[in-house]
C-alpha cells in the first residue's frame, strides 16, 4: 500500500534523502520536510510546479462541493470560474482593522461574481464565523466530496485544522506555513459523515513571493491586525514601499496603505530615481478602488487616478472596490 505523509499528502519513500517524501524510518507518518517545517520553521523548497498542482485540481469530480478559499488581503478570485458548486470563503479577517464590515465585502462579490452557492467571511485564527461556515459546509456538502481549493497560502490547511479541532473527535494536524507550496498532494479527512479533501494551492505565478527568499517572505507577511498608513497626496507624489515598490502618481487624495506593520514607507522627492529602471506597471483606477499588490499590500484610493508602479520584482496587480 502507498503510504502518504499526514502533513502534506506526498507519497513517502525512504530511498532518496534529497527527494520529497523522505522518511528515515518506514514507520514515520510525517515526511522530513514537514517535520522541519513544523518543528523548526525551516523551509525546503520543492520542485513541483503549477502543472503538477493543476493536474491534481483537474481530478476534482464536477459534482463535488468546492470550498474556494482566498485571503481577504489579496481577494484573488481569478480561478473561481473553473469550479462548479462553490462556497467562497474569505479568510484572515483578523488582519484587517476591526471596523471592517463583512457586508461591504460580500456585496462587492455579489455585484461582480456569479455562479457560486454562498459566501462566508472568516478568521481561522480567531475562530470567527467558523460555526456559520461549518453549517453551510454540512448543508451543501452532504454526501459529496468537499474539496478545499485556492492559491497557495490562502489558508486552506489552517482552516481544515481548525474544523478538525472544533468538530472532529481526532487530533490530526495538516502542516501549515507562511511559505508557498506547503501542501503537496491531496489529503483526505473524515469528519463525521463529511468527506473533506485538502489540495495543494496553485502558485500565483506573478506574485512577488516567487522572487523572495524565505526570510523576506516572513518579513512581508502580516501577522497581526494591520494598522493602515494614511497619506495625504497633493500633486506629484512618489512613495517607496520598503525594498519592494515605488508608486508614482499625480493626484490630490487621501490614501491608505495596508501592509505588514514592520515594513517601512517613505515619501520621496522628484529627484529620487529609485527603482525607476526596474519593471514598470501602469494602472488606472476608478473612484473608490483598491490596488492590490498580491502577497505584499493593498492601497485604498478614493479618487480616480493614473498610477505608475516600479519594482525590482515581478508583481501581480489586482484592482477591486474599496474593502474598507
Ligand atoms: N492571520 C491569519 N493567518 C492565517 C489564517 N489562516 C491561515 N493563516 C496563515 O496563512 C499561512 C498559510 O496557511 P496554510 O493553511 O498553510 O495555507 P494553504 O492554503 O494550505 O497553503 P498551501 O498548502 O501552500 O496551498 C500560514 O502562515 C497561516 O498561519 C487566518 O485566519 N488569519
Ligand atoms: Mg495547505
């Protein structure tokens, strides 16, 4: 029988120490990679890519319930159209200011996306709305396979762990981490009659995290409630967002930048040319829109604007209505 790692789902093997799924001892249930991640926070990259993960996602039967998990910070719903019978879960609510209104986020999605069953805003860490979500999972997922899908780091495995903790009578724990590609293959979990399946997250191919070291990924990941940084822009302005982004615009507006509290932002004068020779992205936004730099930050604008963004890294830029 094929044995799989209980932490990441990869097939276990004891032949090659340098390959994924390695265990010293055939009796171990956790692969070495998961063991190091879990106990020492030590990250070992893998050579699996989106094709491998896509193949796994393609095996999801059409009659399954799909729990599409996305972090509220990115709100990446690009892959929603690939699935049927979808329950959208917007997670990491604890990272947004407490005044953030769920209904505003839900209304935005209702207005712009269709073909899903329901939406829930949650925080796995704070146990926020998990009872409501679990009721919906039972309602829509009865006698179905229930697949948790979403981009890497969206919080699928953390959510399943919380569901196990709250509603199951076992103490299984899937490996989670702030680094990309933690879950490597399908993991089956039974909770009562429910057939829950964790999947590896797709990689946002243009996300900044593909270019950063594990220390930098740690540095840019918000861990606590974000304290928005407000700037009053008057005319031509340039902002340097830590070592990652330069933002140039020419407007009068009050903007708010949401990112990890330990990153620095500085306003610079016209003479400062930093990052101007790097990748350049031009974005036009309408009134009351946010610009999202996937996995790094989002910026709330109130007025329409033309914005130039420069970065030494490849980044993915999304637009949406103001969340807050
Ligand atoms: N603040 C906060 N962090 C969360 C929440 N849920 C998950 N995280 C964090 O997000 C990171 C990614 O979580 P995972 O559960 O490993 O994400 P995943 O979607 O399973 O990722 P892959 O297995 O790579 O596809 C971890 O650092 C989690 O602690 C949440 O509700 N709030
Ligand atoms: Mg996972």
